[in-house]
C-alpha cells in the first residue's frame, strides 16, 4: 500500500496525501475474486453501467424538458425533433430503462440460483432489494414525465393504490398528488424526485459494493475460496470478462435504440394526456407487469396492494427463509427444479399483467400469485429442512475431487 | 442471426401489452419502404402524401408538430418551402396597436390548425374530435398498417350490425364504428406526377407522409444504427479474443 509503488512523481505526491491511487490499485490487484465466476456475474457491472447511462442521458434531457402539464408532451417532441440528436438521447434513456430492468432481473435471478443472499451476504442482498425498490419508484415517475395517456393514467392508477391504506390513505394520495387529482403539482414533484432518486440509488450502490467487498463475490459452486489458488485479481481477468458482457449489452441496446426504439413502449403514450378519456387498457411498463398481475389477482384493493408490496418485501427476509447451508443450486437438485418453476411462474405473471383482468386470466393470476408466495414462504423453508443436497467439492480449484464433501 | 433471436425474444415478451389493444380489427399487412434496419422514406410518395393531406385531411385534422421548414426532408428546396408556407394564412401579433393580425406563413411557422380549439373541432364534427396527425403512426399499434387499413377499410356494415346516425362502419377501427366519414373514394387528388390515385395508392402516400411526420429522424437513426452495430460487433469480437488470451493461463 505504500506510495513507492508508483513511478510517476505526481501520482506519488498525490497518493501520499490522498490515497486514491492506492485505493484503485487495491481494488484492481489486491481484491481477490473467485476464479470460477461465469458470465452470470457480469450483470452487476452491467447494472452499474445502465445506471451511469441513465444519469448522463437524463441530465441532458432535463436541459430541454419542461415539467408543466401544458408543455411536457410538446417539450419531449421538441427534444425528438429540434434538439440536436435529441431523439438519440431520448431513445437511449427510454430503452436503457428497460435494459436496466432486464439486467437487474437477471442479476437478482443469479443471486437466487446461486444462493448469493446467504450468510454472510444478507446485508449485501438487502441493499440490492433496496436498490430495486428505488429503481421501480424512479422508473414509474420517469414514465409519467412525457405526460402521454399512459403516463397520466398509469400515475392515476398507481397513486390511487395508496388510498387503500386505512385512515391515512387518502391523505397520502393527496400528498403524492400535491392536490386533489393527478395534475401539474404531481408532474412537478415527480420530476423533482425522478431527478433525485438516481443519486440516492448511486449512494446505495456504493454501500452495496462496500458490502460486496467485505466477503467478495459468491461463485457458481457457492463455497468460500480456501486460498490464493482459488482466486485471481480483478484486473485484468474480470475487467476483460466484463468488457465482453458490456459489448453484448451495448450491441443489443444499440439494436433496440436504432431499429426498434418503441418496441418496449406503449403506443398510447404518444397521445397527449387527457383526463377525460380513459384508455381501453391501462398497462404499466413491461417490467412492472408481474407485480401488476399480483395486484389485480386479489379482489380486495387493500389486499392487492399488500400482496404487491409483499411480493418485494418477501425478498428482504429471503436469507432467513432459505436456511440451507448449501448456497449453489448446483448441489441442490430439488431447489433447482423449484427455481425454474419460480422463473416460469414469474414470466407467467408478467404475461398475465398485460392481459385484461377478466375470465381465465384472473384465475391464472390467482394461481400464479399463490405459487409466488408459496415458493418463498413454504417451499424454500421446507426445502432447507428436508432436501438431500449433493456432496460439495473441497475447493474451487478442485471441483471434480469433491466426493468427500459435506452434505446438509 | 442475433438480431433475429433478439426480435423473437422481444416478440415473446412484448406480445402481452402490444396485443392488448386489438379488438375485432382487420389489419392489412404491407411492405413499407421505411420498414427494416435499412428502410428509407420514399420522397416522391411523401410529397404526394402531403398534397393528399392538404386536400383531403387538413380540413379537420391538424398537424401541429410540423413546421414548414421540416419539409426540407420531403425533398423541397428553400424557395419551394417558402412558396408552400406563403399559401397559408398565419395569425401573428400582437402588433404595436395591440391587435392580432394575419400574414402569409414563413418557413419557421408550424402548419396552422383547422380549428381554433378543441370545442370548435367538436362542434364542427358532430361532437367527435379529429385527432392531431403528427404522431398518429406511432400512437396506434402497428401504426402504418393500421392507418392504411383504416383509410381503405370503409365497407357496408355486415348484417346484424346497426350503424347509428353520424357513425360509419370500418373494418379496421376497434369496435368497427367510427365517426369519421369515408375520406377517400379514389381520384380524390390529382397528382402532378401523374401517379396512381386509387384509394390504396393515396392511402399508401399518406402513410409515408405521416410516418415521416411522426418519426422525422428515422433515416439518420437507422444510418447511425448500422454503423453502431457494425462497430460494436467488432468491439465484441476483439473483447472476446482478448478475454480468451488473458484467461489462457487461468484454466
């Protein structure tokens, strides 16, 4: 850690007083990373990159956006038409929001599959869920800003959910609206918060990384590194591996931005908001559809709201629901089956969230919602008690010699 | 290949919300010059589409987001744009006496709307509001096909369907009952280039023009897109090769 390892005298002078170079050096070379991470471990870096893209494009968009009910829609169209490359910046912002959720969903699923939420990484996981919640709030408020039909009616539906809370519900809704309906005051506060929250997310991301670096990354085998033979330095091994992931991410993002920029949006949001005309089907952005399906599966409003938030709240206590000491699904044959069933269930919920709440869709939503909670609240605790796990390898370096491993 | 997988992936995940709006709607699928990653606008068709808009649609439908200067995209030069703008009367003011006044349009003006406000538009159309057309091809699912099908979709109502007074039967409109009377019957406009002016041909020209109005930067977007995808593909190949080389001593 001494400053002598830097050749450049300026770097040495600065580092002696402000050890930023030592810090970077430490992260790059001294921070041990398990050598067996697969490409699923790219998605943390990709999420960070998506956040950076969102903040940079968002700041530029805010320079030309007008947060007023009479001008918001048109100011977005001015960005699309008259601001130099405004269409590009706006389409990048719009589509990176979707990609951010794709990346984060994969990141969460990776954590679920490989047991990354287990001791000693519970707080790391919880901070991740906090980031996810903040992302959802930010994305929701961002979608309101163009003040199209879906912006307006989405905002109306979602803010109205809070009125289900007993006693204080109506006051909370009035506070969210800044008045007695979704109107200019609502748009203004959503703009203000939409600008603020990404920086709050960045702060929690720093904590997330601090917690990560305490014990390092989990890995596909899920056992701790037993020595230097199991680890490699972050740079150059994982910097270059992340680069491959970044290239794929940017390639897919570019294809979407340049060739299908509106594929993940809803046509109704190109109609200016109209409080007197309700769209035929109010649907949120695709990344909220599973939770929207859970909300609508319950015939009672308060019950629906509680279950919807419960669907995320259950993630907070996940480390204490699944107590199996074996982390990775590779050594948990039953858990693995239920993981894939859960994934199918979540995708089914997403599909149902985009369908009208009628007939067979309601029944299916209820079954899928029940399964979602059964998975976390019943199946995982039972599995961690009764599942016979496969023997674990001795170490990361010798996964094939693991015949004498422990079992839970 | 990757693109096809990705498109299929998109189609699967997005089928839900995208299909949600469809009722009993008959869509005619057409190949548009602007479809696909290399798609471009047909300038001659857009100019004809503008003529058709002006002579058929503009009586009721505004095009608020388009300024005359934007017509450079249709292939008009500066003098032609000034001449087109000058054919319109635009309200300006207030002048030094505090009065609003009319003057001929200039290139920087937006196309004037047919009605002063929404109430006037509704009063002139049996209570129905003719929507602004600036974004219409993006504001409807499968916009270009939908718009084409709608313009060519006026039919005799099938038996058992009663069409109320002031409504019209349209096979492409959700619910099939539309307030807009049939706008095109064929030979509604006479094109100076002698192009076909059947209902289908005029509809197709209008779709070209209105797709441009909704997405005027499409051509430059796709052009940059091809370059970006090319660059990123190379970037991916080199990243992967570098990764293999660096990791060679780990396995």
